[in-house]
DNA sequence: TTAAAGTACTTTGTAAATCAAAGTTACATA
DNA sequence: TATGTAACTTTGATTTACAAAGTACTTTAA
């Protein structure tokens, strides 16, 4: 039998990174503050998970303004989309063996 | 918006515990060694994850024999089944928002 | 009858991950 | 001038994960 967890992506073991990705799959661009509120996180915690995702090439950052306030938004990359879909497929496979 | 990761079960953040549970959802009883081989783990690592699951009431242990060799098997409890299904439902909910 | 091997752990020690809180930089508004 | 907001980074503590070694018991092979 093949290891049923071997295809799961380690980056997505974290519930927070999983949450960020699932939000960015739906929404083209989401701001730092929106993510923070949706996921109920402290600044530091969110920032560190975002940088993990960014370092892995799963999302990209846009620094802009809303009026005169700084506004950082995040969006998923092609690689991120692929990785996330791959992870979901692996989860599905793992669970499909249940039938 | 409601926190999309709030309903995920922390016990199942671990890929290994997720793997154990998914195996035990299919198979009525699985031995320590079979789990070890299926998940490709060291004894200690598997044992510690199993005891976490046991402490949470998600699986139960049966100590028996095969021939004259000791043989420990594990099976899922009702609570474990419920928790696992709940986790999967939470994952699905989180992802369903993608459509 | 020693020796080697298997089962199912527990213990030990280290490394990695997680997180809150505080500090930081930069601009904005009162 | 002082307070506020955004988006971090740094710090430090706690938790988690893991491999490796050790343990207790039994079995099988030499």
C-alpha cells in the first residue's frame, strides 16, 4: 500500500496557511487587514504565515494605497493555485480510500 | 464574515494523525506495524501520535496475540468518527466557498 | 543455551513551528 | 504635538515533532 499522506503538502499542514489560501482562491485580492480580521489573528502571526507562503512562491504582494493610507494586498500565484489544488486532490485521494 | 478555519479540529492539523484516522475509517482494526509501514514512520513517532489520538478518545487499543507474538491493534471510536467527519465537513465548508 | 530478532513502547534530546506581545517605520489626522 | 493606523520585524516563551536510543518481554535460530 502506498503512503496515504505522502502527497499532502507540508506547507498546508498549518490551518492558518490553509485558510489564507482558501480565501485567496475565491478573492482576487485581499488586504492584510481583511485577512487579519477574517482569520482572527495578530499582526505578527499573520505576517509570518504570509511570508512563508510568499517564500514558497504561493502568493504575491502588492503594496499600494487606499486614498493616502498604505494598503498591502495579497493574491495567489499560478504556482500557489496549483499547489493548493494538488493538496486538495491529495486530501481527496486519502479520503476516497474510505469508500 | 465568519472565520473559515474556526471549525477545523486542531488534532487533525497533523498529517500523521490525519493519516491514521483515514486508515482507521476504512479498516476496522489495524496493527501498530501496519500503521508504521503504511505511514512510513519510526516507532516512537507513531506511538506518540497514537497516544495523542487515544488521549482525545478518538481511538482505542486492543492488545492481543498473533500466534504467540504480541499484537496491538487500533480502532476508531464513535467519538473519533464523529470528530473526523466534523473535520472533513469543516474542510469542505472552507473550500466550498470557492465556487 | 546463549544470541539475535521482533513488538510496542518510553525516554531523551534537539530542532522546528507557533504565537503573543512589543518594538519599528512611515505616513496621516486631529 | 500627539495620537492613530498599516504592516511589519524582533523577541522570547511554549508547544510540537521527530529520530535515536533504551526497555521489557517473548520467540526463534545456532
